[in-house]
C-alpha cells in the first residue's frame, strides 16, 4: 500500500491521481473494465486486499503500484495538478507511477487488490 494518512477511519489507502498536466497524466493510468483474461494474466485475485471507508487520504508512492478496484468510487488529485480529478471505481485497473503524490477522495467505501512493482 502507498504510505499516507487519511481523515477517515481505517488504515491508509493506496494513492490516487488526477489532472490535465502531462506529468499528472503520466503519474496515474486508469484502464476501465479490463477483460477477465487480462486480470487473470496479472494474477489480480492473488494480490493482497485493502479496503477503506469514505474519506480523504494523502498518499505517496515509493514504488509503482497497480490496483484493481472491486467496489467503491474514488476521485483523486495528483500533487501539483489540482485542476482536474481522475475518477475510478469498481472494475477499473489503476496504475500509480513511482514517486506519485496524490490525494484520494473516497466517495463510496473501497475494496481493492493491489501489487507493488519494485523496479
């Protein structure tokens, strides 16, 4: 999981992103509803799980993180690019680049699988 602190109860959420700026767009990638074959190829169901209640979470990614959202809805903004939030939720595969700093705004409680890539 990304490191961070949240205003909601529970453990720190994994990071999220936003914005129009090229740097922000490179920081977070959302793949809406990838096919089951892709999820199987990645081994998503074997990844650790995290869940969080509605709230706001400031996150920092020391490694690339891939998340598959099982349920919930999030709006995220990347540090330095607050103009436009990135939206993702149930069924989406989301990748946060190493070094990304963002704030997640969880609108509906989130359950997700996640994996870190140390490279």
